[in-house]
């Protein structure tokens, strides 16, 4: 697994309180740190605030207390377009491609703020996703769920982000496509992109991540390496359930 290469964290979320409705918080003091080169996993029960955390970082949910910093710069409350330009990529769980556009046009949308760099970045992305190069003229709406996920991830990488936020990348995919997605995520991470991944498939998430956080009731309840959490009796009992045996065997 990759290891941090610099002392300064890439992203720091400190004491985040955030929510969708006035007076009702989904996040109640989340603290998460991602270092350069790390793949961070976020797991936990439904309704724990995992996806809300990513949306708060990406300026889609109002932060009422706390802060988010990117390489030492306070980015709390920044709009998504500004965050993308600063180096934050985000892949939502659903509606993450433009179905009427081709694969290449989708990738072009990912770098509309730096159009002159399109061709250079396109070649770099096709090295990571060679199958997209072969099908660049195909409309995204005709792709399978796993293929759409690849397009969405590739588009988010077009701006060469320093951190990539992934919201449930394996959701709705077959077991084979899920494995492909996790392998691809690790490949992106090894290419130098720090990744923060929210994932319901706790077993696979803990297998590939450098460190992980367990969110519960809007707070980070546990943190440690994937191996540590996979073998923590409390985490197994409360969050992994019947997956525990598989996780322990794979850790």
C-alpha cells in the first residue's frame, strides 16, 4: 500500500457539523485527515453521514461549524467549480455522467476550466482507462453501470486533482464489476492521487484502504488502518456483522 510522502495533509476536515434542513445536523463533529498518497475508506451504517460528509467537503451541503482545508488552504464552503479548479475531484453515486454526450465529450466537460490542457490530460486518462480510448465516440447513456462509473471517475481526474472523493463507487454493480472498480480505484491512488472513498462494501473497502474511518450518528467513531479495523472486536460486532470472518481472512 502507498504511504504518505509529505508531512502536510492533503485534506483536513475538523469538527464538521452540517445538514440539509435548518436546525437539523447530519454531521455532528466529524474529523477526517487524508495525507498525500493515502487511500482513505469511510464506512458505517446507513444514515451515518458518510455521503453527507463528501457533499459538505465539496460545497453541496452547508457547513454550520468546523472547517475543511486543502494543503493548508481553508476551503470551507467553497463552491464546487472553485474546488475543482483548486484540486478536489468528486464522483457522485448517481447521475454522474452526461448520457447524451459521448465518452470523449464527457471527459471534455471535466476540464472545461482548462480547455487548452484537454488533449494532454485525455492521453493521460486513456493510459489509466484504456477501454475508454477504444470507445471514445460511444454515448455514455448506452454504457453499463460499471462503464459509466469509469467515465465518471475519468472525468473527475481530467483536472488532475490532488484528492478524489468517491461516493459509493461499487453501488449497484455486479460482484465482478465491483472488484474492477476497487482495482481501478487503487490504480488511481497509486498514480499519485489521494482518495477518500465512502463505501457500503466494508469488507472490500478495508482490504484496499490505507486507513479507514467508521462514521456513526454523524461522528467518527473509530479510525485505524484497514487491518486494524477489520480485526477490532467492537468494529466487527457493531458494523461488520456476518462480514467479519471474510474480512479477517483477507486482512
